[in-house]
C-alpha cells in the first residue's frame, strides 16, 4: 500500500516503511525522514568545515564575477567526477557481459571511490555557495 508521508509528502510503500512515533512532536515520523534530516545535518557540518578550511586558505571573494568563476570551477570538477562514474559503470557492464567477476569487483571498488570523490566535490561546491552568499551579505546585494 502506497501513501504520502505526513512529514515530507513523499510517496512511500507501507509494506516496507517502518514508522516511529515521535513523542516530542506528536507526529508519526517515517524512517526516511529521520535519515534525510540526519544526512542533511552531516552535510551542513561538512560544508561548514570545508568553508572554514577554504577561508583559512583564500580570502573572501572580491566580486560576483570571482564568486561565479570559483563556483563554475567547482561544478566542472563535479562533472569530471560524474564522467568517471559513467565510464566506470560502463566498464562494470562490459565485465558483467563477459562474466569477469574479478573485474566486476574492481569496477565496484572504483565506483565507491568515485562516489566518495564526487561527494567531496559537491561539498566543496556547497561551501563555495555559502562563501558567495557571505560575499553578497557583506556587500548588501539582494
């Protein structure tokens, strides 16, 4: 049976979804909502840590043009990592078709590394978005 989550509105399958009762809010909260909130907190912390690191190495942006250029560079790095994922997934498929389980395992390990790399790049992109926002806030740009 599929229903909409009363917290986030997502369609969920009740046959596989586990519900918890949150006494503090008196609402039924689905596990996927709790997980998403937990992940969002971790992502926010990771972005804050990356922003602190970047700010210790580089000064605040001097212009909107500079901010956009840095964001574009970070996006290109994300795209490069996505391309690596696509190439490795193709390699995995080729080895599935040839039934080479050793190379399949190698490809899966590479995909995990690629996933970590793209997560790092996306985090850097997020941090630079925060840095750009700080520039706009400082400059009074709305």
